[in-house]
């Protein structure tokens, strides 16, 4: 969970450094936010149960 959250933050930091490439910036912002949402879902017991049922 912590690794996924760190990865999400790194994607967001990379996206914010893109000044002249707005398409790349938007894609990396979306990916970073999705990683952070996924990390929050995994952190909760309810979310862990849902994730475990998805991969069965």
C-alpha cells in the first residue's frame, strides 16, 4: 500500500514538472490520482476484501 502511494505521489510530481507538454501532464495526473485512490482502498479492511474478491 505504501509503495503504491509513493508511486502515485511520484507520478503527480513528474506531471507537475511538465510545463510545455499538457497532454503528458494530464495523463500523469490521472495515473497518479488513480494510484493514490487504489492505495487508500487497499488500506481499508473493506477495500482489501473487495480487492481479494476481484482476483479470485
